[in-house]
């Protein structure tokens, strides 16, 4: 249950508006994608992060690493 507060807060925004529940959910997906990239090198750029998306990103990360090392890439 939420309780609406009908008193503007001039310290928040120029209109005194308050958000209702958005801030806790905004960074979650980005944090998960960043953790995957940090742990595996796979750069995820779309949601939802599915198994197929993860495998595609891992293949691309492996190809980039091979190219960086100078090894030929698989066809």
C-alpha cells in the first residue's frame, strides 16, 4: 500500500515532484550486465539476458580475444 503525499518538496525538483518506486529498479539490469562483462568479458547490450544472448556475447568476446592475440578466427 502506498500513501500519497500532496506536499511539494522544492529541494527535489523544480516542480517539487517525488518519484514513486522507480529508483530501486533502475540500476539492477545494468549491474547484472556489468557483472557478467567483468566476470566473463562478454558484453551484453540487450535485455532480457537470455542463454542465447549470453552464448552469442561469449563467442564475440572469444573472437575479440583471439584477434587481439593475433590468432586466426574460426569461420
